[in-house]
C-alpha cells in the first residue's frame, strides 16, 4: 500500500493546493475569498455538465484533455514523496517524467490548434515557446541533483543521501520554484484569472472546452502543480531516516507551505511582459548551470 500512497494522496489532495493559493491571495487582498474546497465543487459541477464540441473539430480536440490528464498521472508515479521512493523507479526515469509532461502539454496544444481559432493558436504558440525555454532548465536541475546523488533516478536524487544543504544545492529548489510558476501558468509568467485577450497563454488554449473535458484540464493542472511542488519540497527536506508517519506529516505540511508561497508571490508581484518571460527562464537556466558547475567542482 505504501508505494501507492503518494499517487493516492495526489489524486485526492491536488485540488486543495489551488484552494490554498486562492485563500492566501484573498487574505492579501483583504477579502474572505472562495471556500478552500472550491476547486472540488467546480470539478463536480463541470462533470455534471455536457460538452459542446464544434462540428469542425476532429478526434484530437476530444482526446486532448484525456491524454493530457493521463500523462500527468503517469508522471506522478515516478516522483518520490514523504522520504519514500517513487511507485515506479528506474535509471533515467527523470527523462521519462519530463517527456510525459511534454506529452501532456502537446496534447493540449494540438487540441487548441484543432479548433482552427487564431486566438487559441496564439495561446498554443506562446505555450510551446515558453515550454521550450523551460525544459532545458528542468534538465539542468536534474543533472545537478544527479551529480550529488548515488543514482540517475528521481528516487535516488530526492531521497538518497547527499549534501542537501550545500550552498550550490540551494539553487535547485529556487529554480524549481520558478519552473513551478512558469509550467503552471502562475504569476509572474501568466495570470490564471486574466480575461485580457492579448496577455492570455494557458487559459486561451482551453476556451472551447467545456463539461467533463474542462474538468480533466482543471484536474490535470492541479496534479501538475502537485508534481512540481513535490519536486521542490523533495530538494529541500532530507526526510530519509525519519519515522514514516512523521515524514509524511512534515512533507504534507511543506506541500501546503509551498502552495501558500505561490499565493504570496502572486499577491506581491505583477505580471511580467511577455518579452521578459524568456529573460526570467534564461536567468533560471544560467543559475542552474552555475549550480551544476559548482557541484561538479566539489
């Protein structure tokens, strides 16, 4: 049962992270905000509705949300949590995880392009460009973790022994947090609540989806947020050797704190211009390369 504990927790609690972010943002704005479980209510409402599909859309439009959600669920099986190894682990599994996330993104991009809308095509183009800049940074982070671990799997990188608090090692969680904001369309890269046509990225790709298809997209986004939070927390917390119950409690508290930190960032920062997002990701890549060089130097 324990190897399946992380996927089960992710499937159950991932929407709660979005609720934590929204509540933190509401507190900063002096509002009561939506209920903490609002995402669960939204998913239940969407599942009860019907889907409207254009006559000009092909099977790709309908398959995109399901493929995207399935890819993220498979990627979660490769991520360790709570000081325990991942459900599935093997040498080089970090590459599979990265490309499963790429498949998830590709499915939504193709579904957006299948509508034939230039508006959704604009959002798909921006999503593809920014993801192409973020993916090399993610691999640099994995290489930095692998250089100070005993194996080339995510479980060895995030659970195995190593100098977790080496100065250069602290760069990696910060970079992963930037990638969390970029890959999940959060401020300052994208605003999930915006309705301004010229600034939308992720939200514009899913405008034509509705009902259960939209529920799959929202749920997949919550699971992807959970995945990046797990990677960030795994770099910071050396939980190996702790009692399992205590380790899971500390890990879940850190996950909630990471979500709250996302809410703080979104409350105190404005959105960057689209032309400055590549600079942000480029700076994160340069910092990741520096961390890798310093780690190898040791």
